[in-house]
C-alpha cells in the first residue's frame, strides 16, 4: 500500500504536465485519410488545418499550440515542420477552428508561431497543408497547452490527422 501511495504522491507532485488532455478531429477528418481537397495547392488542393475539439485543458492554459508534422518526410517530421499555430483557449474544452494554409493571416485570434520549414515552391508563411502528392505520408499534430508565460501545462504527441 505504501508503494502505491508513494507513486500517487510522486505523480501528483510532478505537476500538471500529467494532465489527461485529449483531442478529437472534426469537420470530416478521421485520422486515417486526409479529406479530399485538404492538401496543398501544388497538388490541386486548398487545405486548412483540421478542426479539433480539445478536452481536459488544464486550468491556467491560455493557448493550445499545434505543431504540424509529416512523419514520413524527415525534414518536416518534427518541431512543426508543416507550421506551428497557436489557438487561444478558455476553459477545459475548446474547439480549435480550421485555419487556412499558405498564409500568415489567420482568423479567430489564431496566430502563426512558426512558419512551415518547407522551402522553394513548398514554402508557406504559416501552415503547409499535406503536400506529399498522395504518397501515403503520415501527418500528425503535437498539441501543447501553455499558460500566458509560455509554460507547458500538458501535451499530446504525434496525434494522427491522416495519410495523404
């Protein structure tokens, strides 16, 4: 019993980084396949970020920062390779709206934290929609709940948004 109690105290003292935040894709995104048209302009699309419902947001969170990545293409596979977007949040549940790709002008208080790391004809000042040309690349998002000072309160890593 003492071991279990000690483990519980240690987990609780680790802070809110252990909070159980969860995410659900909405707007036709299912996490398996990128919806038709939600890819980059270079391949005939007009993509936007997937709309998401985030639950279990810790008290004190001001933003959910979304780091979009292509796990199948190493140069854009981590740290927001396809762009990093901050969405303002209030409360334990928040709906993150779809925001357009290929622009730094975002609606609803969302803002570009870091542009996509793509270059040349793939360069984007914000989010770069899936742009593999339909090769089956796996696209994911890392979500971090942060407070007004930028402290990470909780996070979800490598949540699949779909293959394209």
